């Protein structure tokens, strides 16, 4: 179900007039001007005695690095436009949601790694005992500390209400969470 939601979102957010199998046209700008707009004479007449200013003002490379401002300083970043016609770049241009899916996979992998690591670390004392101890510590903080005014309902009372006569409400809440969590995140 989660996979169908993610692939559905990927399909809905695709760029409709973009072809993966045909590289983008070779244009110099947004208006489709294919003729050079600037003469190379400016490069020949430029005084190169100051190498830093030459690098900043005039770029002779086909894909010069980009200059960005960050916290009052200028940071140079690589220009990745040279890869725009590669197949994998065209796939990501057609389906930009794939990048979001990649981040979700990384987060899930990190989540699984922490679960496996905690099982390995707490194998001797038992992970369930450690989890129960942490849960009791949270309950004690909620009810016996100076923060207890933030928690007007006791956890045990809420659980008892759901377990005795209101299990249908619990089922509805569980299904709502399961069905809204992923689509809500995608939305």
C-alpha cells in the first residue's frame, strides 16, 4: 500500500512534457537563443595579472563554478549542468519525487540501523526491559515531576478507557493513522 502511494505520487508529480529518452535541446538560455551572445575578444583583452579577479569575473570553462552567497561570504559550488543530458538526470527531471523517495529510503535505513544497533547493545539486559524502563521513566516524569500540570490525563486512564468498551474507537484511530500518515506526508 505504501509503495502504491509513493509511486502514485511520483506519477502525479511528473513533468508531463519532458522526454526521458530524448536529450534536452542545446540552447544557451531560457529563450532558446542558440547563437553566442558575447564575443570571445573580451577574454583576450582582459588583464590576467590578477588571477583571482580573472577567475571571478571571466570564466573560460564551459561549465564554470557557481558563486553563491552564504552568511555574507561567497561560496563556490560545482556547476552540475554538464550532467543534465545524462540518462539518470533526465529520469530525475521527469520524476522529481524520486529524490524525496530516496530521502525516505535513507531515513528508513537509518531507522532500521538504530533498531538493530539497539538490539545488539541491549542484548544482555533485554531490549524489552530497557524499553519498559524508559516508558516508566516517561510516565513518572508525566505524573510525579513538576511538569505534571502539562499532563491532565493519566496514561493509564486513557488506556483503560480504550480497552474497556471503546475498542472500536481504537481501531478507527489506528486505521486513520495508517491511512493518513503516508498520504499526509506525501501531500
